[in-house]
């Protein structure tokens, strides 16, 4: 084969919503890294970056690669649904949508408010929430662990983080899923307005919470957010605080939901891994780290090229979207020895990119790690006999950005 023919077909074969890719994207990414590490996809309208070093180069360089967001597919939404969504009361941009210098002020405020002490103090609460969920299904002997546990815990944890009354948590859970279903699923027209109202109700709820904490500050994250201002900088106003709380809510829940399901699935798929946790629960943090590398729930993130850039043998033109495939980077053989195998506690020379890198590195990473550890500790302690129900198919929702099983049937 001639040199210029190698890699031919990679871009054409990229089919992110195809059945085979959804079931297992990694065969494709192994080939892309080898044959054509940076390519343009007409399918998604972006340059796709699959190698670790190239992904890192993009994420490190916020001057040449600015933050961008994929617009959720709104083309299938009805005019009535769009009119409801247009009543969104919180229009301030949040830190995930802007770059320095605007980003720096918002990031400083959330970094101080989401301090290590605040996260550590949440452990007993997270353990109690996980325990209460397990209490609900433990007597049954069989459950969908995704629906009964992984889909529910992270929303409750975020609810605690932003200090909403416990009685409101079930409602917040429903609203949060309304939004996900509406913006990322295929919803028939007559079901859309109710989901849109749920999504807006959640934003209103968060806005009211920010306003009430501005009027009556307390010892909670939202109040700290408005107080936590570096010298010489303007404090966050209630709009900005509401936008930040909403971002925490959205960035913090489905990501953790998907990782939790994928991690439990990986551990049970080879029960020696589960047994290793039973034998040594102290290994859980290393398992979480390796699961982040191999099952990272945020498959990709997106940037825009601020100037024409040479990367991985391709020329990315100014203004183009750049799709950085974190899940591919994290299995790059050039960065991780025996990259396709699960080795908790592996020797690392480089860190995984499951939480991103650079200025937009995940602000919730310590909370996500804590939550994963506590959830696994409680499952191991309470349901040591946990195993997968035999013969089930694992389905993954069509998404460019997030990945995790939709259902994990278990018995014990
Ligand atoms: C396993 C769970 C999680 C994963 C895999 C994850 C992954 C990520 C990634 C990859 C980014 C960087 C996006 C980019 O560079 O474009 C990010 C940013 C962010 N994450 Fe997470 N995340 C998780 C949990 C959380 C939680 C629990 C919270 C909230 C408490 C959170 C809040 C955020 C926020 C606010 C940002 C934006 C930071 C910025 O722009 O400066 N995440 N996350």
C-alpha cells in the first residue's frame, strides 16, 4: 500500500451513531490512532483527534483551541417545545462556555466554594444516600443496578452539594432526566412539552435557590459561591451563581451516572475483579482510576480552532470544530502500556484524560472520585454476592459525548 493510501477510509468509516460503533467504539479508535490520528468527519462537522499527545496538545492550549459546545439537536423539537425552552430565566454564560479571562473569575469562585473540606465533609451523607438506595432493592434478589442505583445516586449527591431540601430531591431527579431525554433522546412531538417544562422548572428552582441564598446567606455552597471572590474582582451576581449551580447540576450528574454503571459492569463482567474488591476494599480508589481511564463516561469534548493549526499530520483550518476523543486518548498504546487491559494501580508516567486537562479540567473530579469510592464500598459491603444476570445485552444510547450502559441487570 502506498504511504498516502494508509488511513484512507478512516474518515469515511467513522459512524459514531452506527450499531457497531455504539456497541464498541474501541476497534475503530485503535485503527484511527494507527492510520489517521486526525481526520475531518463530514458526519459530525468536526476534526477528530484520537491520539493522547494530540488530545493533550489541544486541551493545554486554550489560546489556539477555544472552548466550544455542540448544540444539542434541536431540529426535531416542535415550535411549542422551543417556545417553552425560550422562557429559560438563566441566560448568563457559565464557566464551561467561556475561556480566560472571563473563565478565570468564575473558576476561582467555584474552586474556593467547592473546597477539599466541603467535598470531604460530604462523605457520610453520600454513604447514607447510597445505603438508603441499596435498602430499597436489597430484599429483591435481582435488580437493574443502573436504574435502581447508578441513575439515582449522583443527582442526589449534587442536590446535597447545592443544599436543596431532601424532600425536593425526587422532583429534581425527574426534572434532570426530563432535560436529558429532551435534548439528547428521540422524543415524539406530543411528549416534548412536558419534558421542556420539567427542564425549565429545574432552572427556575435553581435560580430561586441562588436568589434566596443571596438574600439570606448561609453556610452552603451557593452562599459561598457569591462570597468567594478574589480581591479586586466583582462578586458573582445571582444570574451567574444560578448559571454555575445549573452547570454543576448538569455536568455532575449524567457523567457520574454513566461511569458508575460502566464501572460496576466491568467489575462484574470478570468476577475475579469483584472478588479482588471483596478481598481488599482498599483497592477501590485504584479501581476507580483505572475505570476512569478505560470507561471514562465523557467520551469526547469539543474546541474551536482560533487559528490554522498543524496537528497529527492534518491542517485544521481557523474556525473549525475539533472533536477531542478522550476515550481514545486514554487507550493510546503510546501513552499507556498494555492500554487495552484493566490494571488497577498500574504504573503511570502520564495521567488519564477522563476529567479533561488544562483550564477546563473537571472541577467536580474530587467529588466524582469520592462518590465512586463510597458507592463501590457500599455495594461490596452490602451485596458481596452481586453478579450479572446471564444472557443480557448491553445497550448504549446514541451520543457523541457520553457513554455508559443503559441497563445492568444483576442478582445476588
Ligand atoms: C465521573 C464523573 C465525571 C466525569 C467523567 C467528568 C468529566 C469532565 C470533563 C472531561 C470535563 C472537561 C470538559 C472540557 O474540557 O471540555 C469536565 C468539566 C467540568 N466538570 Fe466534570 N466530570 C465528572 C463529574 C463532575 C461532577 C460531579 C461535577 C460537579 C460537582 C462536575 C463539574 C464539572 C464542571 C463545572 C466542569 C467545567 C469546568 C470548567 O470549564 O472550568 N463534573 N468534567
